[in-house]
DNA sequence: TAATATTAAATCGCACACGATTTAATAAAA
DNA sequence: TTTTATTAAATCGTGTGCGATTTAATATTA
């Protein structure tokens, strides 16, 4: 049984902290490469998402990335001014704004194809460990979303 | 062998994204409870760290939390104004500022003892899975820090 | 010892991240 | 059909998170 009390209350034993720290350290690892592409980490994720699901409403992009309008709207504004993406208002329902990858956005996304590979190399994890970590983190996320 | 190409480039297959999404979903789960205590997530982590390592310099707190001065300084200023912590400048070396838990900070930290337990319950992971996730995330973090 | 380098902490600028509010448009109901 | 409710997106306010700069104090060195 997993126990929590004064004796093991330390930061290091908090899974929440391990994950929080890990997430930031991955972004730190990605940073030099993304800087070369003039991208922030969430901007990179937007490109990844759009590369597979282009021309989708902001709402759908937000669901894919698990980000709300408050985060996404200004982020997309910045990416629009960099000519990475395009906003196109639907004619059917003018409330809806579709987001489309522009050519330069597509190219830059392709330049980043090696990034996950770099993480694998630095990870020091074998295939089994990598897959296990991936599986468990998705499982935990799914259960927390219920 | 783990492969990355156009065919599995989706967001869902990016470990970096799983971890990023998981980290934010844990914070989302903690939020209602922390709101009751008038704490943000990093403020909670500061209390956890200080509860075990009280009266330490800002630099040491930053190492424990893996946060730099740019994040920590204003965060501590806010916690100081809430009377959760105290800043005390060293007399030996007046560049150094020691951070001390105040009584109310200690009490609030203790009120949060049940929080990790709540995560365990919601996680839907068994002991083996929990420990495995914990182990692998720490291993990956360690390897990325090299 | 005077000049220089290093260090601890704070500050600044910018980009998230998110809850809450606002705006405009469509849908549903009276 | 007019009123009311809902929805999509943007905006706003606050708190991180981080790289770069600044400030003040201590350490090092010429």
C-alpha cells in the first residue's frame, strides 16, 4: 500500500512533482532546437497537431492540445503574424474560425521531425521502458479526465 | 526499435506531449483543493519543500524545485505578503536570503497532507504501475539532466 | 589595498496557462 | 417572429516560467 505521511512527504516522493519537473526538463531539452526554428514549445505542438489535422476550428485544435481559448487565441495570433498559420472564418457559421497551416509552417514542422528522436536518444530508456512510461502516463491522464 | 516519421508523427504519440498534458491535468485535479487553501500549485510545492528543509537560502530552494530566481523571487514575494513565509537576510553574507516557513504556512502545508492520497485514488493505477511510473519519470529526468 | 571577478538575489520582458468576462452569431423556445 | 439561450472565439487579469540584465556584496587577484 502506498502511504503518505510526515515521513515521506518530501518533494521527491510526490509523483505530481516528478511529472511537473520532467515536463519542464523535456521542454528545456527541446529549447535550443526550437529556438533555431523560432518556435516556442506550445507553438511546436500546434504545428504538430495541424500537420495531421489541418484546417480545423480553434475549438477542435484546443481539444487536441487540451488548451483553452485563453491560451490558444493569443498564441495563434502570434503564429499568424509569423505566417505559420492562417485564420479563416467559416461562411456557413461566422462564429467558427478555421486554422490552416501555411507553407512555411508546414516546412518548419517538417524540420522538426528529428526532435522526438533526439529525446529518445537522450532518454537512456530502452524500448520497453519508453513504451511503459508512455502507456502509464496516458493511462493516468485518462483516469484523471474521468 | 522506436520509429518516428510522417506516419506516427501525431501528437498522441509524442511522449513529450503526454507528459506535458499529464502534468497540467494533475495540476487541474489539485486546483479545487488548493483554491480552498488559497494556494497555487507552485506555492504548494514551495510549502512542501520548506516543510522538510526549512530555513534555506533562495538558491537552495530553487535547486529543490528546479526553479530559477526569475520564477522564485516574485513567487516568494507573494507568499511573503500572505504571511506564509518569511525572508531573512543572512548577517554573515548579506547577499544570501533565507526562507523560513511561518506558522500559518506550516499549518496550511499540513492541511494538504491528503492531497497526494487523493491523486493515488483517482489515478486508477495499482501499486506496481504507480511505482513504475514514478521510477521511469525520475529516470528520464535524471538522464535529461546529464 | 585597489581593481577585477564572481556570486546571490531581484528585476525585466515575453510567452504561456487558465478562469472569468465579453462579443457576436446561431439555435431554441415562447 | 421575437425573445431567450447557447455557442465560438476573443479579451482580460493574474500567476507562473525562463532567459537576460541589474544591483549589491563578497572573493580573488594583480
